[in-house]
C-alpha cells in the first residue's frame, strides 16, 4: 500500500498556481465558445454533422476546441499528486488521460464534417466521444474524494458527477441543450482553475 504523505508528492505551489491560471482561462474560453456556438447563425441544416457551420468552418471550430482542451489537461494534471491514496491518484491520472483523448477526438471529428448526422462515419465519431467523456467523469468523481476536504474536493467531485447527471443526457438532447450543458461544465473547470490559482489544497 502507498503510504507516502500526499504533501510530498505535490507539485511546487508556483507550478500548481500556474496550471490553475491556465485552467481558469481555458474554462473562460470554453464558455465563450459555447455561447458562440449557440449564437452563430446556422449556414447548414441540422441534418449536417457540421451544423451550424460549413465543413470548413466546422474544422476551424473543432481545432479551437482541441486547443482549449489542452488547458483542461494542464489544469487537471496537477491534481493527481495531491490525492491521498493510490486509487484516487490513479483515478485523476485517468481523468487527465480522458481529457487528452477528448482533445484528440475534437480533431478526429473533423473527418465527419462533410457527412450527414445519420452517416455511419458521423455515428462512429459520436460513439467514440463516449469513451473519453466517461473516463474523464469517472476519474474526476472518484479521484476528487482523494483531495483534501474543502472546495477543491467538491468542485472536482462535482465535475465528475456532472458528466453522468447532466452532460451525457444533454448531449443526446436537442442541440441547444447540449451546448448549454457543455458550457456549464467548462465554467466549472474555470472555477476549479481559480481554486488552484489561489493555492487551494
């Protein structure tokens, strides 16, 4: 059993706070992206996978999503060394891996940009999103309980629970519901970043 004190595994405070700032700004950018996705006039029908953009516009949007996800990876990666047990530490590593896979998926989704939503390629891409999303949610939910009591723990746990209670159901709901749910999730990541940036342990 791993009995090393959690404090010995923690990143230096400066590194943690820097990662928190990166995560905070990543969350803010994510919320702005969600608002833009809701507000932009559609140039194709909802039957197109690239909705509301043309395939070219969709490719640009997905690339910005991937870049934004890098900030989430940076922020969540500093949580694992703070975990109290090996199980919760590995769970947070799993959450980081899930976010890395989500980043990759945002780029993979570009391959379906010219498809209809019922096209087999589009359906495959949609199904592939499920794996990293569940991995991220489960990792944050389990791993969050290994963090010290306080806001940092409960925001992390909340981020994980949100995936299963709100995000996954909303993604299969009408377009607007999915975008709102994603925006709120990213806002919570921003809150987590703010906690890390101010030195929460």
